[in-house]
C-alpha cells in the first residue's frame, strides 16, 4: 500500500511539474509576442495623437500612445448617447423628429415630424453618424440626459470623460462638445457592444435600408470607409470635427480569435482610416 501511494504521489508530482513547465512556457511565449507587437506598433507611423489597444479576450492592455490624454471625441460621443437612450426608453417606443432635431448640422435625409422606432433611429444614428437622430433620442429632457451620459461614463470606468452635448459637434470654432481619453473610448465601445449587440452590430454594415413608422424608406451608408478592409469586424464608429480631427474606434477578432478594441484620436479625416489599417495589420498577423 505504501509503495502504491508513493507511486501515485510521484506520478501526480510529475504531472504538476510538467503542467507548470507548460504554463511557464506559455507565459514566456505570450510575453515575447507582446514585446514584438509593441515594437512593431512603435515602428509604424500614424497621424493620430493618441492610440489605445486593448485585448478584450485576455482582459489586458496591449499598447498605448498618449492613451490617457483627454482629447475631443467628435461623433464618438454618439455611442454614449445611444447607450443612455436605449436604457431610458421602451424598446418599441416611437420618437418623432422635431424641427430642432432636423436643424442639427448635416442633412441625413430625415424629415420634420417623421416618426421612428427607437431601435431603428439608434441604428441609423450610428451607421450614418446622424446628428438629428442623436438629438431626437435625447431631447425629451436635455439637461437630465447629459447628466445620465456623464454619470454612466463614470460608472463604467471612463475616468477622463466629459459630455457637453449629445452629438459630439463642436460648441464653436475652438471648443469641442465632448472629451475623453483613448482608454475611455475603448471602455465605452466594449460596454456598448456587450450591452446592445443587436444595435451596435449595425455599425459593421456598409449600408442599411430602414423604413420609418411614417412609411418612408431611407438608405444610410456607413461613415467608416474601410469596414471591408478590417477582418472579423465586430464594432465600428467614426468621428470628425474641425476641433477634434479624425477619430475612429473598432472591435475586431485577430486570426487566433481574440477580440481586440482599438481607438485612434486626433488624427485627420483620412488619416484615421490609414492609421487604423496599419494598426490592424500588425495586430491581426501576430
């Protein structure tokens, strides 16, 4: 009996030893891979002032450049507008577009007093970055809605965020309408993607046809012009104003199936897309 107990203990010790070796080797290889990724990312040239890359699957930061610096968000703010609107309204609620909403910057083809299901209004607001849609979703109680946006940001861990309006439009020629760090934007994107996947998955479509409750059918094209160049895209949102420059946040899967969030802030109108293509190319192939 003692002999067999000795053999059992020795065998288990061998298994644990081999397991520890494999685990240590796994961590070593992972550390080496992360080091190579960082070197590769540092060697690419991007126009963005800030970059944040987060491995969602492994729950860890991959890379950051000025990623805690507070910068203007432009239309990335609409992500939080949609989050709060969906939480504050009933799923089948109908919203009528007021003249104030339609008067927001940009013509997105919507009509005064046109009625929309809240889910469809949220989808078109995201894919087309429609300012009238964002305003309509929030105008029932403007001040309270802003408080909800900022409160939600704090609760989900966006420590460097401030929303001054619902659209992300500049307040004037020098002042932005919303601010956050690149790290905060990744947090917001991940929350949105996990909380309301049926709405935010719309952001990976090249275009969408939606019919309002008033009977009008509209075609909305995606403001992200490189969705077909990003493999396994799961989430996408663009932003651009004169004060903010070009912004873009995405979530995608690399070739190993890991979900990764990437935010670029303070680039240019076209630079946000070329920046993202370079970053994704590095991340996908490691």
